[in-house]
């Protein structure tokens, strides 16, 4: 299997395959032809007397400075070296690889004017598994992700922290010609890569949120009547309907639900964190779908400045502004924080003897001696609080740069970095809810849980997570639950009973 990269858009699945599974890439013949044609157009402009931005001039605030022919290779090297100025923690490998692939496809479009050899070397970096070191701070999400992409370009030049690895792999450094430095860095691919990875992860997590909510509702002796299809149709939000259907499937056949389903149950309504679970998770789903539409438009885009048009013109433009991506990255972080918040509320309810309908305080084996899951909920609270801070939009901020030439920036890269942390936080919050709900279901014995929730409990137990009992070292069990969620093992166990959930 390999991913063929040409002028046509990539799919999210192809990006995920290269970013996380190291699937090799190959440039298509159409890509080589398109790059060859546009390169001829760039070289004609480079030889002309009239200055052309990015080809025979400086960049940004220095765009009016004409660069003589003998200094243009120096210009490209200086551009990349000066722009490879990121700082902070190292960005995750899958994010960098996604960014590299997406920029490769932009080069392959033939709209950037690079020589085919530049794209071929970038493809070789991907195929050899050489991931440039990109650090967290440096991109303002306008004029593209300049600093992150410059670290990739620096590696192509045979410089930077991964130069030795590239040399050991036999990859010859590229001497960049006119426009090629700018073409390598003036794109939004870092933001888009984080968006695509996050959409994929959040789609899986929202299914786990439905499973967790169903298990908590069952453990808290909640009713499943509020999830009925006819009630959901009264408010025809598509995501809500899917979440409610998932919860009905997970709770189907529950002996615990059946035990209090008759007319003798004195409770009229469950708490919002149970009753409104489909509405909140459904809104998360609908937010993901909105973000996905934006992502598909961006996958079809060719971002560069200047851009080489089919008629031979090389035109400056503003397509590098990251606002469309930054907005949805922030929107997803808001929805993720709310989904984590309602999950934590359900966990807390299971631990409170005044609201748990018969469960022991903190699900402790011997309350007073044992603390049960008390501090696991503290961990949730700490994560949820952090996620609320991460939900503050980055895209509402703008600090001018480049001597006021770039006087409004998107901060979309920062929105993406926040969202990646939020995705990890949501994974952990849901894992703790699942861990807690499984323990609570054990404590409802001899009442029988549904076949699907029993499968979820069994999946956790098979990962070394013990059932109810005296206090024990809990951190490894939390991490095991995180892995069961992140790797999809728990979901797979449930779907073996319910069928595929969406």
C-alpha cells in the first residue's frame, strides 16, 4: 500500500495513514508534469527585468527589495534559516508528518513553481521516516505555518537537528532556487494536519462518551426512556439522534434498568448529566461534522503566496490566512471541554452516596478506611478545568508582525496546539468515567448489567483493571483505561454486542 500524491486532493484517510502508520508516498506522473510546467513559468519571470514577488524580491516587509541573480540562492537559504525559529516542546511526530504530506501535495499541484526534485526529496524524507524537529511556538497561522514548515525545509537543505539522519539515509541536500524557499513554508498545512488528526480522534471519543454515559446511567439507576427515538425526533438534530441510538443499543437488555422500570419507581426525572447526555454528545458530533466540511475544503485548496496560475501569471494573494481552520479548531476545543465537563459530573454523582441511589461513598470497599475513586475524580476535575482554559479561543487574538505588513494574524496554529491537548484530556476524563462506572456496576450485583456494558467491563478487566475491592494503586489502572479507549479496544468489545456505532 502507498499513497499516490498528485494535483488532486488527498483524503483524510490518506493523511492519517501516512502520519500515523508510515504508509509510503509516491509522486504521480501528473504531479511531475504540473511542477515541470509551472517551474518553467517561474524561471521565465526570474530572468525578466521586472521584479516578481518571491522570485526576484525579498519577502514580507522587504517585498520591495530587488535581489540580484547571483544572490537569490543566498536569499532562499537565509529565508529558511531565519524562519526556522520555533521554540518550546517538540511537536508530535504524527502532526509533523501530516504537515509534511499536506505540503507535499501542495507542491505536487503545480501551483507553487518548485522543481520536481524538491518534492521528490520531501517524499523521500517521509518514506525514510525522518521527521524534522519542530517546536511548539513560532507560527502565527498567517503567511501560513512559517516556522514549523521552515524546520522541514531546513532538513531538506541538509541542515538542522535531523541533518545527520538525512545524510545517513543517503538523502542529498537540496540547493533551493528562486521561489522554492517560500513555496516550502507559505502554507496552512500544520493547522490542517492538526485539524484532520483531531477530527479522527474526536469521532472515536464521542462514541466512547455515549458508552460511558450509558454505563453511568445504568449504574445510577437512571431510565432509558428519555433516549427513545420518538423523543429525539421532536428535536431533529442529527448528532443527538445518533448519540441516543447508541445509548439505547448499549443499554438494551439491562437487568439493572429493568429492575426499576416499573410504576413503583418514585423518581420522576434523572439529573441533566444523564438525561441530556445525547444532546451534549450530539452537539459534539455536529460540531465535528462542521469542522469536517471545512477540512475537506482545505484539502482541496492550494495555499501559497505568490501562486503560479495556469495562464502563467504569478500572483500575490491572501489564501494563507488561517482563519477558516483556526475558527473550527477553537470550536472543537469548546465542544470537547463541555463533553468532558458532563462526563465528570456523572462520575461525581456515582461517588456521592446522597445522589448515587445506594452505592457506597466514593465506591469504597470500606468507607473511612478506603477512599475508593475519590481522587480519580479529582484528576478529572483538574483535567476538565484545564480544558476549560484551553477552550478560550486563540483565533480571537491577533498581534501584528513583520513591521505591520502582517497586521492581522489568525493564531490558528495555537488553536491546533490547544486542541491536541484537549483531545488527550477528553480521552483521560472519559477513561476515568468508564473506570468508575465499571466499578459501580460491579457493586450493583446481583443485578445484571446489559450485555454491552458487561462487555465493556470485561474489556477493562482484561487490561489488568481489577473489580471492586480495597484501595490499590490506581494510576496504572487509569492509564490502562486510557489505552483501552485510545486504541479502541473497549469500543470494539461493546460493538461486538451492539453492532457498529457511529
